[in-house]
C-alpha cells in the first residue's frame, strides 16, 4: 500500500510502500478515491503543529469501504463514504494505542487517526459517513473538511442572520466556503479580504459583494469605508494568525461577533484589546471544524452540492495524480488554485 509520509519537518512528503494491517473490531478499511490538499496538512509539514513523525498525512477524503472489522454495522463493503478528519486526543493512533501501518516493521502514525494520503485507510468506523452514490468523490472529499468548516462556521456556529454584514479574512479553501455560507445565510454585505488578487477574484465568484486587499493597506479603514464607518456584524478569521485575529475583532461594529476559524500555530498569541471588547460589547469565539455534526451535516452539505446551492465544481480548480502531491502543496501556497484534490487511480 502506497502512502505519502512526512518523515521530517520542512521536507517534501515521500510516497513510500507501507505494510497495512486489516481492520480490528469497530474499524473499517477504505479504498481512497480522492483526497483534498489542505492547509492543515501544511501546518504539520512546516512544524506549526508539532506532531510525532513519521506520519501519513491527509484528513479530507472519500472512498469505498472494502472491509469491515468485527461489530461494524453502520457501513458495509461497497458503500461510498466520506472521511471525518477530526477526532479526540491522541489522534494519530487507533483507539487501542497501536497503529495499522508500518514502514519496515516500525509504526507509522496517521494524521487525525486516518491519514488519507494513502491508497487504503484503516480507521475507526465512526470516522466514516455513508454518502449518496451520485455525489462525485472529489466533491465528497472536500465536504469532509473545507466545506464543512467554512459553511459550518457561518450556519452552525455564528448563525449569521439574513441581512447581516460579514467580513471574511483569508480566501483559501476554508475562507471561500465561509463566503458561500454567508451567501446561503442571506448576508447583505460580504467583504472578502486577502493578500492575493487571485484569491479575491475567486471570492467574488463565490458570492462576495466586495473585496479588499490586505497588501500594504489598512484593512480596518477599508472595512469601515464599506460599512458607513460602523464595521461588520460578523467577522471570520479563516487564516489563523495573530494579526488576522486582531483584525477580525477590530473590524466589528458595536455588538459584533468575531469568529476564529483557521487553526493557528500552537505558539501564536493575539493582543486583543480588553477595553475594546467591553466598550464595544463585542464577542469573540472559536469554532473547530465549523461546529458541525458530521453524521447529520455531511449528508445535508452533499444535498446542497447536488442541488447546486453550493458551488464545488469551481471550488475544485485543480486535480492531481498521487505522485504530484508535493506540487499540489506548492500551488496551494502560491494562491493559484482555490482547492486542489488528489484523484487516485
């Protein structure tokens, strides 16, 4: 079984032949058909999130069940499934504390207890959700992370009301889905902000009513100019940085709500002004994975996609062969693609 393994921080992924054990009780084996190229994987690759290596990366994927372990009843072989890329603590080994893949007899960890940059995955059965079979695998893959996180941050977590004004800082895969979520919610004003013009162009296509550049310009003044000097009702930081977290709070109108969506480096600290929070009666909160309920919300997101209420066709602006995975990360960082997906043979 081939898998893309990170053996050293700040080094390319290596596609290696690994030995894989079959599923134990309450586990399943899935043939991976598509996997998203996501910034969360990059945070591990560059050391922002120090996790134990070697590790098979990847957490956003879809595939077909090929084998069930004992006691699994929620899915069966040949079911199309979407992988859940988050779980509880110690999330790089199985629930029994062991791994299912090895390199030369030595254990290899799996990101998010799933490690989807691999031809086959063995994971806990609760980390796969059966999906409708007419849903394209490429669409299913990104529903499992970027779509759920972005749309969920708006709909499930912030519960943005119709007519609200919204700022989205960062227009990568997650940020573009925040934009889509705000459009679905009926936001009146959707301001997209990024350093790269290419990403702002994408944001406009996905529903932003205004775009502003953060490159060498005062973000807060630009937001105020678009909101009669008040600021926005809800601001989303889809980057996960110290500066962008502060911008999300400072861009709020009195009584506004700042939502931290992007996951920052573990050591990051943001100098939020307590007095501004008090006098402005502002709220700040964090959302992990869009606060979604995967077993309920993944099928709903799939239906929205198939009904063309979400635009995932254009969100997937590039697909790659498995051997092109490092090129996928290079293009993601360059801003040349909205979302890239690896398609397995």
